[in-house]
C-alpha cells in the first residue's frame, strides 16, 4: 500500500527521471539531463495497483491539483498556486474520490513549478538554461510523466483526465500507451491545435519574444520580459471565459497603471480587469516556461503524428478503452466542434463513450469553476471502470 498526505497538507515530491549519463531523449532527437519531474499524489494505491487516476493540468497549471500548499516550489509559486486548481473535484467524497482512488498530478516538462525547465541550471554552463532549453512536445511531456508512473509501480491507470491542453496529454497517452489506461476523460479539448489557436498562440509568442528584456531567452541576470508576458496572458485570457462572464467579473473601480500604457488613460472597467489578470500572471510564471508549453500546444496534431493525418487510425489502438468527452457550449478556446470530432472518431471505431455538452455561461473555464456540471458524470465513469475491473 502506498499512503499519501492528506489533501489539505499536500506536498510536492520530486523524481529524477533522467541523468547526465542517461539523458531524456525528446521526440526531436535532442537530449536533456538531468531531468526532474515534480508531482503530487492523493489517496492510497490499492494492493492491485488498479485504482490510479492521472490528472493533467492545463496550460499554466501546476501539480497542485488539490489541497493547500503555501510553500510550493520556488519563486513562481505565487498566492494563486497555494490552493489546488481542481480542489472542488479531488478529495474525499468528491468526483475523483481519494477514499477510492489514488490520484497523481505532475508539473509539465519545461514548466516552472519544480519540473526541469528553462529557469533551472544548465550543468554545462552553471547558469540557467534560458534559450538553450529545448522545446518539448506534448508527447515529451507525457513520456516524462510515464516515468513517474513506472516509479510508482502503476502499470495501468484506471483513468486519465485532462482539461484544455491537459486533454491533449490525456489523448496522447491513450493513443501511444493504449494498454496503460482503461478510461479517458478529455474535457474541452481537441485532437489538434486549430488554425485559430495557432494564430492566438503566435500573438502571445510574438509579444514575449519582442519584449526588449527577453534577450532571446537569456534574461535571468536582469529584468524579466514581464510586459510581453502580461500581454500574452491578456491575449489568452479573453478565450478562457465568456464575454458575459468577463464583464461580470470586471471590477467597477478602474485602477490606472503607473508603469505601462504611457499617455493612455483606462476608460472602461474591462480594460482594468484585463490588466489585473496580466499582472497576476507575471507574479507566478516564467516567460521562457510559458513559451515552451504554449509551443507544445502549437505543434500538437495527434492524427498527423501517429497516423499521417488519419484520426481513425490514430485512435484505433484505443478500442478497449472507455471515453467520457466533455464539451462546453460557450467555449471559445476549444470550440465544441473539436469535441464532436473526437466523438465521431470514437463512434466510427465502435469505442464505448459518452459525449456530453455542459451548458454554462462561463466559457472554457467552466471545467475549473463549476464542479456540479461535471462531477456526476466523472463519478459514473470511474465507478463503471472500477466495477468492470
């Protein structure tokens, strides 16, 4: 039996998955070592090691999926990181019930919450990697986390769950490691980065890369490119929530900035709200890490990577799995037609699945904000998988 800390006092664990002598080989052929993956666990792994659930976080998430952790993993662990980003879903009696299931969540390769990333020291130079850090793919991120599962002795997951970009990871794992998972739950995700996503992502990449403080990524001995990162966050944030919800959340008081927007006075509370979101983000994220992770999103195309643009062939190894696919009707980050495509492919293959549309006025972030709309269905699938074991 493998006990885990109570979710209310969860702590990060660290696993070295590669060394200088035996480096991690990325899908582009580049190598990286040593590599450490930061992860957390909740619940207890049963004797059969059959009750494990792997949860992938979204673009700017962390391994802190549940509980309270004010200590964190370093300078980027801001106040927003203290509380688990999926705390409403993970824990005793919740959708992913830690009285029944052993839950694992890891920080992404290239991130800034304890897993090896651009801000870490390059052993060849004794300085932060910066621009020298490679650009991982979604498959590289998944491969690094499979080594954590190997370390924990988990041969087959009961289920893998991922929202948003985490859904990319969940589906990549299901397709490339089909015998190592029984249930797959992608939430508000898709089989590839769409043209619209690529355009929006490129705007963010450009904003960071053109910040005068970026210096090609070697900025750790000076001022960080916070203006570019702020703008990148504002570009992305408007796709995470619906416009109606954005206006409701915007503060009535307009706070005039003193360090940006020289010569322009804010005239609407929405402007003040967007600046506030950008400011919060630069306190808790590294620009280089953001570029690595968003580029992984930018390059993701599961059918092309596995089956030369054929979605049916890409998911054909998943025939024995059970899928639960969630759409959010007000989502403008991953539009509902992306999830319909997943469902149509699964239907063509005869894979047992449930395709559900959540009706919400909150947009993409509904899967973080409204557990009541998702939890009953997650409870059903996890229970169904457990009873069929």
